[in-house]
């Protein structure tokens, strides 16, 4: 074989190798995709806009408006009201709201709060994990207090319920108030001589 023929044959082989490498490079991409999706269960998105499409397809987080209301029975000389009018809540997350109460009477009074949720069909989806309504509240004359309530709205709340109202009405607990007054009246008063003696012994 003469030199020109050998040179041409070598060039043809070189071009063949280049073409084979080119084809192999492009064939590796679909093979790699198939291996990831079929073997490893990993799905690869295509194109530079795939991330934007995924973000656009993600569902928006739902919010529900919770309104707060508070009142007292006419027989209870207390001031009572929520410290916030509304909260925007995401179903499934825990939130805290606060109510303010003050005893404007002249003696200690025990009050009990009765809660209600509106609309009525939303009450089964509204859960209080901590609430001042769970126990009776005692306020001394002129005493004020912040009363927290922790709650969450169930994620299964019907979609057409956009607003929930949480209301409390405070009533005077007559039985506990009278018991408190009796216990205060039965407490023995300190005698002046005893106070003086205690003061004398306490002196250096």
C-alpha cells in the first residue's frame, strides 16, 4: 500500500472515531435520564423554565380569617374584650390570641367564660389547646389580667368557610364567688399584740 492510500485510510478511521464519539456523547443523555427515572426513581425536568413551571404549579397556602369577640353578663362588673380584632391563620398551624379582663367591682369575684364558634359547622374544625375558659377565673377588686387562648383550625375545614368568629361571654360564678367570700371571712384576723410581738422578736 502506497503512502497516499495509507494516509487516506488513517484519516477515514480518525473521522470515524470522531463521529462515533459525537454520537455516543448525545446518546448518553437519554440513557442517563432513563437510568435515573427507571432505576433510581429520580425524575429529571427538561428545559431552563422547568423550575418556574414547578413553582407556578405549587398550590397557594390557604388562609382563614378568625374574628374575636368578647362580652360580659350584666351581673358581672368586669371589663372584658379581645386584644386583637382578627387574625389571618393558616389551617393546621398553631396560633395564640389574648383577651383582657378587669374586675371593676368592690370585692373578689369568680367568673366563668362560655365560648362559641360561628358558623356552627366550623366548630368541629376549631380546636383550642389552651384556654382561660377551661377553668374559672378569680379577679380581686381592680385586678386586670391578660388571658391567652391557643388554637388551630383543622386543614379539612370546608373551602367555602372563609371566616370564623370566636366569641366568649363571661358570667359570674355565684357558687365559687360565695365560697371565696366565706373563706375570706373565716380567715382569722391578726391580733395587734401578736403583730407587735412578732415585730419585737424580729428586731436586732
